[in-house]
C-alpha cells in the first residue's frame, strides 16, 4: 500500500506529544526536544521525509523511556480516544516489535474496547445463518483504524490459539476469591499465549479477541482485589479499636495497622498484573493469615464501607481554531495518490459490510455496526451486498455495483466527518481528515454520475423499482456530501453526524 508521509507524520506527532507529556509529568519539568521537532507542522515547506526520519529516531528513544506501566496509568477515562487510536496505529505499523510494544498495544486496544465511541456499540452483534457469529463491531472498528497498515493473514495455528480465550474468560468469571485467582496461574498462562502469537498479536482479529478478555479479567481482578483489601481494612479497624497494632506476619515482615492505612489500592491496580504479582500475593497472603488466625475474637459483624471510587483526573478541553479552506481549489488539487489511498479504504469498507451482511441474521443485517455509528442499509442495499452475480454484464449486476459503491462512499464520508469532529484539538489531524473528505467528495461525484447513468438505463428499460432504489441511495450520499461541504467551509459544525446514519 502506498504510504502517505503526511498521514504518518501526523500519527507520529500525536504519539510524540503524548509521550513528552508523560515524561514531563515524571521528571516534573520540560523535556528537551531535538531541533526541528519542537512543533511539527504538516503545512510548512520542510522536507517531510527528513522530518519523518528524525521523528522515528526520537520516538525510538522515547519508547525506551516510556514503560507499559506508565502508559497504563496515563490512559484514564478522560483520555482522548484520538490519542489511543494514533498510538495503536503507531505500534502496529512498526516494522520491528519488542515485548514492550506488545504490552503497550495490549493496553491501548483494551482502552479502546472499554471506551467505545458510542456507548454499548460493541454489544450489538447478530448471528449468522449457520449460527456463527459475524465479525464483531469492535473488530470492524479496529480494521477501520488500521486500514492504512499492511497486515498479513493469520496463520491457522494462531487462529486455533485465539479459540482458547472463550474458555479462559469463562474460567475468570467463575473465581470468587482473590487468592484462588492468583494461584490459578491464569495470569502467567495468558501472558505466554500472547507471547506465542508473535507478530500476529498486532492483527485486528487478535486484538479484537484479546481486548474483551482483558476487560473481563480486569473487572474481575479489581472486584476480588478490592474485596480482599476491604476485609483486611475491616480487620485493621477492629484491631486498632482494641489497641492492637500488628495484624500478622507476611514473608517474615510484621504488617501493622499503619501499613494498611497507607495501602494505595488504586496505585496497585494501575501496575501491570504480571510485574506486580509479588505485591498482590502479599495482600492475598495477609488476608489468608487473618482469616485463619484473626487478631481478636470478632463480635457482631460491622458493615463494610462501600468500595472507594477511583479518582479521575480531568483536564479542560482546548478547542483550537481551524484553518479556512478553499474547497473549490482543494478539490482541483486532489492527486491520483490521494484517490488511490481512498479507494483502498473504500474496498475495505465494502468487504467489512459484505462480511457482516452475509452472515448476520436477516432480521438484523440492515443495521451494520461501524466504528462511530450504525450504518443503516435499505433492503436493496443489503441484497446487493449478498449478491453473487456482481461479475455479470447485466443491468441487475450494474445496479448492485452502484449500490455497493454509494453505500461505501457514504459510510466513509460519515466516518471522516466524525473523525473531523474529534480532531478539533489537533489542527494537523483535522487538516488530514479534511483532505480525506475532499477526496471523498470527488469520488462521490464520480459515483453519483455513474449512478445516474445506470438509473437512466434502468428507466429506459422500464425497471421503476431499480430506479427508486438507486435514487434512495444517491440521496443519502448527496445529503452527507452536502454536510461535508458545509462543514469544511465553516457553514456548519461537524456535530453528531453519525446520528443520521442510525
């Protein structure tokens, strides 16, 4: 696939900004940046290739400074998903991957799964005609995010490995005790499985399987850990009330009431599970010790205090001014390379929709889950995506090909409008999405012209229904193209565009 250097530079600039912010927080001061990378601009006269080379070298150094644990703590509920998506693109597109790259990708993919653009989006999935599940909405989203990445097919042995995660998830859900979870060895087993996937780990299908497992495991781990620490704190409170100070001995060290008061549950949970196993095991051993030999005879059970809510740090949203665009001039300046890159994305959209529609329950196949929205198909569009006669030289095949094209272009326009809305804080990314929209408007015009020709042919042959089907799809494309034009020229804000696609 042809590489767009400006798009890659925008991805790397986003990663650079996020990494530098993490380091500034760690060192409590400014981080010196190499000359020429202080403020990366995609609109200046600088040599993009030279800047890319310098940026890649700088990020290799930052990669060594940023640990997975730092990244885990940095991805809070208020983190901009645009940053997470840029990070995912960065890690997946790297030519050589380290164990740290895998761990960081694991964290980013799980964050995206836990924070869907549309609440509940990942749960909306139908069943195929043979009872099988189609591509999950999350996998479709990952395919869209990584559309510019060259990803080889998954080997059969890795597909077999992924099937183990359903059983592992069921095992996790059965745990009722923190000690049992730690001693089961499931943490070590899953880590070994992830390592065995090698470079396949970065494939959308693998990440779409692992991220839901991570979310399930994380929720269960947090639940059992907080329950264990509440029990320990309950013991400590009772001991303190009776004048005692030492709860028990773990690994040869006395654990006191003050130790328990200083316990930082949120800080422990922000660590990597595998790296922090010793700390978690000490908590587990202390709970077991207290259950076997409580520090005093307990009377009536004191109600447990509610689990503390994690503290979420929020930062104000900064909305930056957007550049004024000359849409007419931009459309004339669209290059063949831009069209070719967009054509690749359109083919992937067509393939994703086709896979979903063909295996989904007929009652649900007209609502296709996309990354930001649900794409609603007309009955004729759904039938076109199921058609096995697209290669025919016939009117029905021509109509079906027109419908496929109109749907794909419309879906891409909606996606880019949503991307535009979310890129307000990054002028460089905003401009790149604007460029994609301009290219799509050109492609959309060509698709509309072709649709009109086929519609005229159908009308001449007396196929009124086919004419209506084409005109319905064509109207959707023109409606969203109009929104795109008004958005790019500042006539309307890109707000909740996807709502109209539901």
